[in-house]
């Protein structure tokens, strides 16, 4: 495993804290991109290019026809000021998927240049598609231009010890893990590969407007922005289910989502890297004792949502996904109970959260994929050996 000094791990955590509080929304990802451009300053060896849709590619190594891509989207569900009704009354269009019950009396921050202004959702606005809107009353009059981002009003990020289904671990609570935590993990891995002097062609694709239908990823795929022989590992933060995909159980090699199954060859190759890091599969065989892994990982379908890997596959790319198990998906606290109608208190938004060990594990896995991603998972070689060793049983 690539060894990352503690000082750089600490730096990675700092980037995580900085990026996940930046206001961002579909089509309004400028602050995140500005942070990335500042991050690039002085990092020799990383090449940047953009496509006509505003997607950004960062690359290290020697260019080739078959690069390995890590992709992450730049946006998170948030409001955009649609109309200024009065100096303290706004109509906010929401870009993303959140249940209606969570909007009632929710506290928001409107991010004007002079600093965020507090407000409160007071009722429905225009409820027609594509973006339903909500009325907001500000705590004080403010000069708010149309197109200003507004987000939920949350406390500062914090680290708390909790059990997310895999035992007690340090969990990072912040405004927007989806997909900014995975974006930071991709940058961490790219930087480590750069520092190691890797010659492999590894690229990070930062996409726009995922939360309203994968628009950036569709544009990049339609244009052929990525070479056709690229192998694309989409990165996500996906809703955790404590008994199936627990927080703290390690990064997840995602075999599919609610709309498709990803490229089996590439999924197996990524799983092979995970096995190499952990020393074994994510689950013991029925004839084995369970052994505690020093480096944990999971292999899951994750059908709670769809991701960009399905888009890339639809356009003929070889693609799969690695994700972080996420708490308070899209900032919806107590979501399972709210969906079931068993919640005992009114629905409230809450900070998203991921385990720090899972975040570090995603960085490790991406570095491993960047250094040596096999052509496949080697399953055919295994079954061929089984045939050679045991074909005598069937008289062959």
C-alpha cells in the first residue's frame, strides 16, 4: 500500500473541511472550481483542460489512449434565487432531490458577496418543473441578485464518534459530502500519484449539474471528451443502510445502482485492487472464519439512487463506481423513518456525514487503481485453473 505521511493525511482532512462547506448548486459550481484552481497553484505536473459545458479534467502521467479516470460532481442540492419579491423576501428555486416535508420552516443561508444572510423558508412558490421554488423571508433586508446560491443553515463541520453500523468510528459531519467529499478524495489521490512520480495516465473529471440529471456527464459523454478506451471510475457518496452498507465499513466498490449494473470487467478489476490492499475479499467464504481486516472495504449494489457510472456505460464507456457510505443523504435526517411514516418528530434537514476511515480508504483505493489497475479481476484465470485441475471428475 502507498504510504501517506500523517502530515499529508492531516492536509487531506483540511481540504475535506474546506471544500464541503462551499456553496454550490447545479449550474452554479464556481466557488468549488475556484478552490480547485487555487489548489492547482504550484502543483507542477498536473494538466488542466475544460470542455464546452464547464466540466474540468485534471491529469498526471504520460498521456495515452486508455487513461484511468476518477470522476466526481461539483454540485449539491441547493437553492438558487429565482426572484426578488422585496428586500427581505425571495423566491428560491431548488435544484436537487429532497422530500417536500423537509422544507417546512427550514433555516437557510443566502450567500451574497458581503457574507451569508440568514433566512427561513415560509411556504411554497412556483411548484412547476423543472425546479420547484420556495418562498424565503430574510432576517434583514439585503441586496440579493437573482442567481445567488442559498443553502441550508448548518453549524460548522465537526468530528464525532458514532456507530454507523460497523462499530464506533470518527465521523465527519458537514454541509455537503455529496459529492464534494469524493471530489476531495480524487484530488488527494491525484496529488499522491504526482508526488510519487507516477507515469500512469490518470485523470480526474469534475462534472457539473449532476443533481438535476447528470447534465455535465451527459455532455462530456456525447462529445467524446474522454477517450473511448478510457476506464472510468465514477466516485459518489451514496446513502448508507446500517445493516447493509454501514458507515465505517470501508469504501464501497459499487457494482450497480437503481437503474443499471456497471461494467463487470472494470468492477472486478477495482475489487481486485481492494482485495490487494485488504489482503482478502470483503466477505469471508462460508467455509472460512471471519477475520478483522486492517483495511476495510465493501462490495455492494447500492440501489438507493443512480450515479454517473450509468451515464458513462450508456454511452459505451467502460465504467464502474466507488462510493462512500453516507449519512443524512441529501441532508435529510431520519430519512428511513420519514419515508416509512414512523418518524416521531417533524422532518428536519441535517448535516451529511461520512466516516474519516472510509474517506482515507477511498484515497488509498484510488491510489492503488492509479498505480496498477489490472485488465480484469482475474476470474477467468481462476475458472480455467479449476477446469485444468478438476476436469477429470467429468471424464474430460
